[in-house]
């Protein structure tokens, strides 16, 4: 059960990493475009910050902490049995 949970959590975290990386890439390109006067979706990115990118970063951080805690508990308590 623990292994299945960890595999699922890791799969979600990998997908979430790609969402965060793509969001950062979009932001960087949109800021450069805005600096040269080309509209590349910076306003849309700002609208999506609260409902999409902010929770994605929070899920990534929380999932990484949860994964670390589960691994630490497994090594600390379950490896001695």
C-alpha cells in the first residue's frame, strides 16, 4: 500500500513539476515579449497565477515534503523490522 501511494505521489509530482516549469517558461517569454512591445500572454498569465500556478507550486512543495517524510519514516521504523 505504501509503495503504491509513493508511486502515485511521485507521478503527480513529476506532472506538477512540468506544469511549474512550463509556467515559468511562459512567464519568461511573456516578460521578454512585453519588454519589446509584443503581446505574448503576460496578462493571461497574471490571470492564471492565482487559480493555476500558485496552487501548483504549493502542491509541489507539499508533495516533496510529504514524500521525504514518508521515506524517512519508512527507513527509520520499517527497515529495523
